[in-house]
């Protein structure tokens, strides 16, 4: 059996710059990791099987793990098949990239177990059709995403601070949120400039997520959680991606722990990420 962790992400700001004729959007966003993760257990099998601890999530061809598995088999080929047992912790439809992270790890696991020898760039080329965040998770480093979100420029933007992430117990539709967003090509500040040049205590005044407005209009609770993060003492708070999860960046550990515990007691699934967190991207053999 082989084991590995599939980590979530948050967006440090998100600018929707332009809607393209294809219906997709040109964006700019900062991407970094949180400690919220799913656990993969993979072993050889007579046929592909996928078992998820969260039974409400389908395991058919709509699942990104299944899509990634079949994509690898179609274009690279498999010498044998594998069963996947995945303990799901990252909420679905939460703006944390759980599905894309799962797809990226599936490709990396198959590349290792099949000894296919694909480079990260080759895996990215293979997986970019699976989701805009898949290249980020294959790279495994924080960075600035531009274009459709596929183009990742590595950048040292993992916060040197605690991150508290809270999920409001409902999903947000990415397609619907983008449909109700008004693109803005002329922001006052670039996300890259703010993240690389400004201190965390300035982010609240300079960073924006253009997708917050349509989500807050429909789901007042999401905006309330953001306000609560700030009231708990966050230096910066924002919705991640297209929602529905909200995170706060805290510079003092006891303040962050209090916020995390408070959200947990209120019934919101929550996560606490350490300063300068680096995900463990290893794939380990379990004897």
C-alpha cells in the first residue's frame, strides 16, 4: 500500500480581469497551502476502484480522481490497475481546491507507481484539462496564478502567520459565482505586488477577491464569517476562491487558536495552519 496527503489551498486575493469569448475568465490570484488535507491509500488491484469516506461525493466519471485515473491510462497507459481509498477531510465546493488537489495527487501517484518518468511539466500538460488549480497542486509550491489560472509563477507568498479556515456548511457554485461577477481589468493594485511588497497588516486595505460580492449577496453568512474573523483579531480575512470558505490570517498564535476553537464550537468545520507551512508532497510505501 502507498499513502500520501492531498492538501487544500486558499486564494490570497483574486482579480477577475476579463471574460473571454470561450466563457472562461482571465484572472490574477495568489495561491498558498493550508494544512487541511485528504489522505490517499493506494494499492494494486484487479480493477480500478474508488472508495471515499464521504459517501455523498460520487465516485463515477464526474469525480476528478476517476477522471485523472482514466486520463493517465488513456494517454500514458497502465501496466496494472489500482484501488484508491480516500479519507476526505477537505469540504467539497468550498473554494479550497480539494478536487483539483485530488486529481493532481492521482497523476503523481500513478506516475510513481507505474515508473512512467513524467516530469512535473509533463504532468501539468496532461492534467491542465482537469481543472485550473491542478497545475498549482502538481508544482507543489505557492505562487501567482494568471491567465485561466494554469500559469503559475512560483513566489514566496506562504504567510509567515497562522491561517484559520472556516467552512459555512454549504457549497458555492463556481460557475454561478463567475456568471454573476463583473470583470474589472483596472484594479488599483496588482496582487503580485501586494503579496511580495506589503506587510500582512496592509493586505486588508489592498487585496480584493472580486468573487466575494456575488457570494455575499446570495449568502449573507459568508460575509458574516469574514467579519467575525476580523473581530477575532485577524490581520486579514477573505473568502477563498469562489467560496464558500472564509479564512483569516493571524499574527499571534493564541489569537488564532481562540478563533479556530470558536468557529469549531459554533459548528463550522475549521482548520488551523501553521506559519510558513510547507505541504509534505511525499508518496510513501506502507508495509
